[in-house]
C-alpha cells in the first residue's frame, strides 16, 4: 500500500513519524493548548455519555475536523458508535455496530501513522460492512489533499493492548491531510483519551453491575436482606418487606434484631459467629421472626458473609417462609402422637413419656402408672349410639384433665381405656389418692346431647421400683391391677404390690 504520509509531506522514509520529534511551531503550540483544554474538560466529567460527547466535540474542535465519531467496545465485544459530531448525515452512524474482530482487520490493513491508522479511499471499499460517512467535499488530484472517502482512526487501547474504542475523524477544515505536527498531537490526544475512556468504561461497568444487582436484589421473589455483624439493617428487598409487613420504602426503620424472636436470638448469634469466623460459605437454619403486629413467622434462612474493605463483614440473608410447612409438619406430628377424638396423647406417646420418666426418676420420688377403664361405657353406646359414646369419651378426657397434677401426662390408651403417668409420687398411698380423684371426677353424671350417661371408672396402679422396672412391665402390672380392681366392682382402684385404694 502506498505510503500516504510520504504522499502528504513529500518527505523520505527517515523523515516520517519514526523520525526525531518535530519542532514545536506556533501552530503546533496553539493546537497543543487547545488539545490540553479539551483533555481537561474530558477529565472533569464522570458521566459515561457526557465524556464521550466531549471527546468527539473536542477532537473536532481542537484539530479542525468537521466530523468525528467514537466507537466504544460493548460488554459483548462489539464496537458501537456512541457519540458523533458533524453534519446531519453523521448522526446516522449512532448505534451502528461492528465486531471488534472486523475492526482489528481494518486497522491492520490501514497505513500506520505512528499510533494512528489511515485508510486510503482506494481501499475503503474493502470494509463496506463497517458503516461510514462520506462527506460531499471536493476531490483533488493533489496527493496531499483529503479525499471524501479517506478515513483516519485513533485506536484507544488498554494497557494490555485490548481495543477499548476507536475515534474516527473526517473532513479536515483546510481540506489537507494532517501534517506531522497534527498527527503527533492526535497521537498524544489518543494516548490521554485512552486513559479516560478506560476509567469511564470501568466506572460504567461497575455502575451497570451495581444497577443490575440492585434491581435483581430489590425485585427478587425470595425475601432477602443485608445486615452488619450487629444485625443493623443495611438493606432489604421488597419480598422481605412484604414477608415481615414493614414499609418497603423505609426498610431501615427497624434493626433486624427487633424482628427476631427473643428465644431464637442466641441461635442467630451463633450462626453469625460461625459464618464470620469459620469460612463456611453458607449456613442454613430455621428460626422465628416476629412482625411489628406481633405475628410470628417461621423462616429458613441461608446466611452468607461478604467481607467489605470499607465496612467490615456484611451478612446476606435469603429468607424462606416455612410457616405453613412448619404448621403442616407440627400438625402431622400432633396427629401421630395424639388421639383425634379426645386430643390427648396416644399410646405411643405414653410409652415414650414413661421411658423418659423412668430415666430421670432417681432422687425425685417414684413413677406411678394409673391404668383406667370406664365401667358401663358399652351400655351407653348401645342405648344412645356411637356418637354419644364418642362425646362421652371426650367429656371424660376433659374431666380427668382438670384433676391431674401439673407435669403428669394423661393419655387415651385405646377404646375406653385411659392411662395417667405420674412422676415424683411419694409412695403407694399418694398414687392411690390420685386414682381416687380421677374416679370421683368420672363418677358424676354426664349430660350428653342424646341423653344422660351415668358411668364410673376403675383404675389399676403400678409403681416403679416395687417390682416392675421397665416400661412394658409397668404397663402389664397396672393392667393386672385394673383387672383386680374391676373384679371387686365398679368405681374402684387397686395398687399393685398389695395396697388397695378406696372405692
């Protein structure tokens, strides 16, 4: 390709841009002053678009071009025209996109004017896929004259050589190709501008990321919040505000600690200590949160810690509302452990509770098992029907509940059988007294919806340590004592080991 610099100046190869620095003339000094003024203006801006607009306007004004444009690399790797200045036709370039690979091919095919790249009009048709503007200026046979299809580019590169942007200038006001002085100052302008563009792109990238993450955080359907290590609320998204019933526009109105159930605060603090000190990337656990209106919500929190250079550790909470699942689980557990008709613990719960009582009974008295059976229940079923029998069982459970001691467990063992497990009983006499209170409570007539029912209860009592020491053995002994009590008539009790209760 013909050397355009030589064509423009008539100099030999050793006088081109690789030669010693040009002599500062009054003309180049004026250009330098204008260029430095433009650079100062560009450096004073912080907004992305304003910076680019000042670059295109500045390079045109400082170096006497009628048109200029800047192509900036996008996150996707293409170069897009972001700012232009010049005649109305130049505006059509705004938003035009070409791949960075194609740009590199074109720059490589250009003549090298130092760091500048010149594309002679005779070769411009090779890159018609990259949009360009053609001036309607005059054409001349003079080799130093600017042809309307000539192009001059100022590549802006990062320190690693990556192409950040390309400034293109067109239509020099004097009509001539830039001379050595102007080209050298354009190179300097490009070097300074590359630093500014790199910084602006960096800030724009950070701003875009911050905006993206802020938007994603705010609009995420999962309740999320950020606190410091002392649980001061740094930020909360809309989903968390809805979850907790707080003002989405003022999430800082409360400290997160104010929303935690006091009984779970120790669990929260332990989790915070773990994620801050142990390097655990995420810790999940369940706890309760209390809304300002007093409503308690169960949450499963996934807790992460992010170290902030300026602010110290920041805790990121992703909160899942598990209130309903906890309610269902608690209901299933209740159904598994309780009798549906009476609401009392069932046989399985009675067995577990007796095992617990036997384990901790040392030094706290003995454990008594009272096995009760209703006398006359079948007659009520036959006379009034099964619904009345069900009502009677529920009413019996209510009466027995009123006479048992705090801490004792009353269970429906099955059918019309009830079991009372009493811990801390002094002796057989004390156990017999408890049995008599139960017999007396059940012995009063019941006014049912279908009629009156008059029944009684017989009770067999077994004491731990008087022979039976295991759960199964105690139930067997109490059942045997019940058989003895019923053999003596209705409404009686019998304590295993030979001590009879009063009827």
